[in-house]
C-alpha cells in the first residue's frame, strides 16, 4: 500500500499519487476503526453465511455468463427470453440503446475482469483468447463514443491490467504479450476523430470503420452531447496513454474536461445535462446527479485519485459544494435549473443517481450517503427493483428496470466504509430479488415493468461487468480474492485500472486552472479520506441512527409538496399558488396568475389555455413562481390523463420449464373480471376454434376450464369474450393479428367494450401483441401443456417449483425459434396506452376505433405531488379527498361560474429561464432591483 493522499484526516500531504484503498474497497487505511465499531450496531453475518451468499453470486454469474456464451456469443448481448444473441441490424432498432452495440462481442469484453475478480482465472484465459481470435474492431457500424469507451476500451484495459498481474504471479497468462493493450490502442485511435470539434468535446457517435463526417460514416452531423458523454473519458484515455506512452489520448480527454469546467454556470457552479459541442452553449439547462451528468462528477474525483492532479480534486469539490447546496434535499436529490438553482427542474428522480452515495463515501461525506441510500432501499423494498424513474412521493414514473448495478455499487462502498452488517442484508435482498423476479432459463431478463413483474428480452453487458463484481466483493473476505483489489480503481463500468499508473509516463502537463475562476473554500478539502473518529464519534449506532427516521419514508409519505428553500426567503409572505389548488373562478387566483405573467385564453370549445410570458411578471420571484406553476400544471395534466387508463396486466407462464420466470406485459380490457380487484386466474391455455372467436366455438370441450387463445380481428372484443365464456373458458388472451407487432414498436392498449352493457362478461380478458403471443404459441408447440397466470402483476413463484427450476440445466431454454424482442423502444412516458373496441364494421374497424391516451406510469390509487420530510403531514378527510379526485379527473369540462378545478390544456409554453434573466437585466437597468 502506498501513501494515501488528498485528505488531511488520515494520511500524508498532497501526494505524487493517490492510491486510496477507498477507491476500490473504500479505505482500509481509514476504515480499521469503522469496521470494528460496527459489530455492536447489528448482528454480524457469520463467515459461513457470507461464503454461502458469495457462492450464490458465483452461481448466478455462471448462469448469466454461461448462457451468453452458449446462446449468444459472438453477438454483443444475450436476449434471455428467446435464448439468442442480439446482433445490431438483425433486431428491431431500440434507438439510442443500440448505440452500445458494435458487433464486437460486447458482453465478453465487458466481463473480462469480472472473471478474475470472481476467481475464474481459467475462464478468463479462455475469454482473452476468444477476444483476440474473434473480435473485430473495424466494423461498419455507428456506435456511442461514451459507451464504447467505458465498456469496450475500459473492458480491454481492465482485462490487460489483470492479465499482466496474473502473468506476474507465474501461473496463468504466461503467453500474454500485451495483445489486449494493442487492441485497446487500436480502438483508441478509432475514437480520436470524434474529438475533431472546435471545443474539443467529442461527437456523441462515430463509425468504427469510417470515422466522422464521411458520407459512408452516417454520422458527424450531431450538434449536442451529454455532459457525462464528454466528461467520462479521462480514466480510460489517461490509462491508455500511461500504458502505451502515447500522450494524445490523455490530452484529448483533458481538453474535453477543461472545456466543460470553463462552461459551468459561474454563479451556481453547476453544469447542464446537454451541451452544444461546437458553441459550448447549454442545450438542456437542468442539473442533477443522475442521467446525463452522473459520471462527469465521478471521473473528476477518480481522475485525481488515479492521476494525482490537484486540479481535478478542486473542480470536484467546487461542484460538490454546489450539489449539496442546491440539489441535495436529504434524502432526495432533485434536479434544478443551473441559472436559478433554487428552482426545481422536475419532481422525479432517475435510477442512475443511485451511484451517488458511493461517490459520497469516496468523498468522505458519509451521512448524506447513508440517507440517500436508505431512501433508495425503501423504494426497492416497495417495488422489488429501483424503477428507472420515480417521483418525490415514491410512485413509479418510468417502470422499467434494466438490472442496473448502481445501487449495489453504493451498497458495497457503504459496507466497506462502515462495516455495518446491515448492508450485507441489503445485498442479500438484491440477490433474492434477482433470482426471484429476473432469473429466466436463459439468464436474467430486465424488468419491463416493476409493477407487473413483466420482462424485457434484454440482458445488458453492464449486468455482468458490474452487478456480480460488486455483489461478490460485498460478501468476500480478503483471502477470497486472488489479488489485492485495493491496488486498483474502479471505472464507472467497474473496470479495474492499477493505481501505479499515476507515476507512469507522466508526460502530460498538469495545469491547475481552477483558481483562475473561483476562490475556493478550504472546507471543501477537509476529510477527503474519512477520519473515523470524526465520522463515528463514540457511537457504534451512528449509521443506524441516520437510517431510522427514513424507515417508513416510502410507505408513509405526505402527499404534499417538498417545501423549497426559496419559499423561506419570502419572510412570512403567503406561499405561491400551486397548480393543484388553482380555481379559474377564484378572482384572487386570477390576480396571482397575472402577477406571475400567466394568461388565460378561453377557447371556443369551452376549454381554457394557459400561457406564461415571464417578461410580464411583476418580479423575478413571481416569474419563478409562474414557471413552477406551469410545470406543475403540465405534470398534473399528464397525471390526470394517465389515471383515466387501466394499468398494464401480466401473463406469467408458470408451467415447466418456465415456473413463473417468463412474464409478458398484457393490455387490459375495460370489461370482464378486474384482475386488480379479484384473485388472479390460473389455467392451461387452449386455442379456440374458430381462432378468431367470432362465432360459437366448435371445440368447447378443448377450452372448457381453460384460458382460451384468440386471434384479433373480424368482430368486437366483447363478442369474442362472450363466445369463449359460453364455451366454459375461465379467461381469454387475444393475440394481435398484425404479424411481428410488439410492444417495442407499438404502444400497449386496452380493449374497449362494444358500446353495449358488458356486465354479462365475467371472465378476465387480456391482449398480447404478436411477438409476445408467439412465446406462448411456441411453448404450446414445444411442450403441449402450457399453464399461465393472468394477474395485475407477476406473482411470487412456488418455492417447490422454484427449487426445481434452479436445478434446470442451462440447455433448457424458453422455446421458440421466431425472433422476439420485448424491449421498449421508448420510455413508458412516451408510450400511450390506447383503447380499441374491435369491430368488423367499416365504420368501426380496429384502427378507426382507436382512442389514444397516455401510458400508465403510476398507480392511480395513490396521491400525487411531492413529499415533504421533517414536517407534519396534513391529510384530507376521506370524503374531501374523494371529492378532489373526482373533480380533478375531468379533463375537458368548461370552466364556468359553477365549475370545479379542472385540467387545463397547456400550449405554447416556450418561455424558459433566459426570459427571467432578460427581465432581471431590464429591471436592473431601471433600478428596480
């Protein structure tokens, strides 16, 4: 172990290098005391229990990696529901998600150093030989510079780092002669043309074969990139320079970081989400610690650790001070506007911010790390996984979960920093949920909807690169790992780079430009490496005391808004008008709108349009209130539209060899048995004859007591339901007749009635698109007897069948040879849930009868609005609450003298913070400010 650096709490002065063990395992130098005090805080997990969980992680990795190698390699990723590889161009496009795929065996490269961490050295040696033999980096494919850097370049460098370590030990890799490093260098040169911009910020995409801007490249016309995309290069590029002596890579990455630092908003010291790569103008001016920005902050701190350049630490601490001042609202982390950081930019959080508690541990700021991590854990306990986005009152905003590892990463760092066995129990929960809800015969499938438990045909490479690495290390003792992991730093993709690179090939000049721009607060540099005497002052229950107030924060949250700091500046004046309280018939409310620069326009059809002109507001504070009012009204409008729709349902295959592991998202029906109010329906499936179900069934004995399968078309959905019900079916599944349709290319919809009384229909009816339906049809062809469960969400598996399924061999896979891709092409927020009454009449065909409406993103039974912490909750009486719900659910009622508060139609809302700034400047000129 070399000298620790940077922090005055437990180490030497400013270092030549900064190999904190905190980086990889969070500070053995600083954690001796922490580990010992925590044995008093909770019952420690025995060595045997930890070994058992570690072995479970190894088995899970074998299941995922083995199925990738058997069913997908050399494709980039495994499609675990259909047991085949995902090859770019051979599957329906998923948009930007596919930019990670470059036909370079992505999952294998991303898994290289995981194999060594998990002590699978023989498999690692075989994998390296496969990469050298099979992988081609010269493909005519457009890829993301960011993803290719962190996954492929990082994977090659991590593999090289551990290959030379193993070679040095003398048992494995004796033949290795830096071949992975040469591949990494080749890839590095292929990425360099992306930096050919006036700013030095890279283009977001590049063609591996043709580069940028050539006609055949099919890229190079982009103008914008995300901050993380441009700011998450320094570790891999600097490591490549230090390994090879070619300084150009580190120089380019430093230039990009320098430009982002110069373009930060000077008054708030925050950066936006998206920036123009040519002009440096911020395109998206909201700022947070989640998607689009996250790893920019991570790499500033880790670049200091790896490279020993003080300027990176100074920049990180300056940004961190701004984050804690504006974005952190413990335990929440809410996006704000960079120019007006007291103004929230949105009322929901995305899952990527789950990495931040781990970064706070690295910084040495343990208390907020514990708080945010505990809040996230409560969300996970409610939904089994962390939704892609969730609101401030912990409702689902985006329902997917692609098996992201960030929460496991923070759990690992917090355990290493505190030694608290509580975090081992958290890790145990993660393992159980993965096996219970995500494990399928061919690997682990991403969650399409955490509310229903339905799956996507997707297993991203980062799942193997990160999740298993962090979970294994969480339960491993030092002797369980064949090398000293504290000699390495984790990249954002959890690839391992050796800390000795800090003293190797230091030919890039280090110029600290930070002090030219800002006078730094020395307090930012205290306790960078945490001093346990300060963090845990004679209190072995320190972390527990921080967690305790948050235990029920998800289940017992107030339905009213987080009180923003700016309201405290009003010195006792009346709080601003909130969208939920607005009444168009209240003269006082109309006067407040006028002060905020908001105008009402009455449309001919009786509806009302709201438009804000910030320049017309009485003051800058009123303009901010008006901007927030408009944002709240848009969110309220969207929420009310969503609540008019039924949520998606689930079709779960429970028979052998699936045992409940395959869950398909199904569209609901507006008639028949409501699965959200009644027990689920379970039964074997049988095809009806005629298959369209539009006349009396000729095979009633086949569907009697079973769930009938029907083909869409030729008649109304309700007529199909009546015909199978009369034949004795206990439920029905309608499969789309549009061959190849899938939820990744078409929005889910709910089946409407036939305009008549449908109370006579007593059985549940669900709808599947063609590709989802083909999974059931293929299963019937393969296994004949197929049993399914129709429910509002996926149910827990029977422990007996679960144990049986755990013993299934890797060869047992989901049946079917058709191409099925169950991945959303858009977020739930963008995917409307349509209502289709089916008819054969020319005047009322399927398409004619479609009535589009927004998707179901949240639970309609729950209150909406942010949640406050630390104060009392004031709840409406039940009758009063019901009245408010009924009033708010009428989107198109005209506002008259007797009207109640209703949903307005919002349009032409294009005023942003620049308008407020313009107004401030004008008022300053007039001497009014």
